[in-house]
C-alpha cells in the first residue's frame, strides 16, 4: 500500500478513468473553483458529464456507481482524515454528480434552456 495522501489531482484522474470507461459519456469537464482557477486543498470537485441523448437514466446510474469506481481506483492510497470523512466525501461527490445530471436532464427536456 502506498503511504501518501491523495491529492485532488489523483481524485480527478480517478474520475477521468471511471468516466473514460463509459461508452455513452461524451464529455466531462470541471466547473466551480477548478474552472476559475481558485482551488485550494479543501476545494470540492465539481464535474459535469455530457451523455448521449436518451441515456440520461444510464447517466444517473453512472452517477451512483462513480464513487465506487473512484474508491477502487484510489484503494491503494492512504486518504487524509478518518474513514468516515472519506466516506462522507464520496457520498457528497455522488450527490453533487446526481444533481448535475438532473440539471442536465432538465435542461435537455427544456430544449437546452437551463
């Protein structure tokens, strides 16, 4: 097991691998503080994913699975904080991703008007 603290970039890299394996994910990008260049050690990771038309439900399923995929990618890395803090982070990441997918779904149903 690697004795290091996981960086934000390692988490982003793990998310990239997880989304890269999804055939209906067309694009993914970072928003929030990453988009404005104002990240710090405690910044969350805001990621948006564009999926094929008609695959919104699959996208929502993906949102629920991504934290597990990320956990597998980062399994060999010692995370900072307690296990409860790490699990809380993954739950929060899942919720934020689900909200993003729901927003994309609403925008798509409204004809692209967000």
